[in-house]
């Protein structure tokens, strides 16, 4: 086979390979993005930072149970155990350590631990402010702590603001907070509906009045 006869086939093969790469690229990018998002969620939702709290429940031991805050040094003071460093320690590791240490004081100690984060709920809500939430809550649950969406608010369009930047928009109220990689200091912001949708009655009233004036002048 001559060189001239093989070139067209080579060109066709290259074009086919390029098309295949172009088709596969979005899938690879999406997969990488999902993996990165999952990593962020795991890192954020399984460790504590200063200002966070930990809800501890020791079965049949109310004196050992309660809500305890992580101080500025990343330490948390447990009843009978004293100060323990919890900064960047996975929640499962904290639970295992606390249960092991409480076993010295309580027979068959059963410990349940839930991280709590401080989050601002602002925008078009009835009672904006700072609230304590746990990752198992939904976005709608957090909005409910602020009295729910106000009449001017846009349902189903919550935004996540972190360090002054919007990192997620149009979040569904059914989304779990843990899936947002939520952390203390974040803000859930409910935007207002567009002016036209918020003032439909006013606009219709104005049009009706205008139509009445036109009708009056035409008589």
C-alpha cells in the first residue's frame, strides 16, 4: 500500500479518536468533580473547628451528657475526662475515644456524638439570625429555625455563602446540610422574588386604573 493511500485512513482514525476524546471529556470532568465534592464533604462534615459544638449523649448518664463547645485552641472539655483536643479529629475517632475513656467510669458505656455548627440564615426569612444546626438537618429545617421564607422570598432558591462568596445557588430545601459540606460561619441566604412577581397585585391595580381612565376619556 502506498503512502498516499494510507494517509486518508490515518486522518479518519485521528478524527475518530478526537471525537471520542471530546465525548468522554465531560464524563471524566463530571466524575472528577463529584469525587472532589465528596472529598470536601467528608473533610468538612467529619471534623470540628473552633466555635463548633459537640452534642454528647451517654446512655443512662445525664451528668456525662450535654452540648460542649470547642474553644479557640481546638479543645473540648468533657465531664470527668477533662480537656481533649478535637481539632481536625474525625467524629468517629472522637466517639471511639470518648467511649473507651468513659468505660473506666460507666459499665457498658454507650456514647452518641453529633457535631453542631453555627450558621447564619439571612435574606428573605421571617427571623434572620445565627442558629446552631446539625448535619442531619435539611436546608428547609435550617430555614425553619429562622421562621421560614417570608412572603417576599423565593422558594427553592437558597444560596450558600462562605467568606462573602456564593459557593452554591438554587439549593433545594430538601438538600441535607451534610451534602453542602457545611461548616461554622457559613450563611444560608434566601433571595427575594423578582419585583414583578412580588408586586403583581400592584401592577394589575395600576393597569386597571389606567384602563378606567382611558375608558372615561373615550366616553
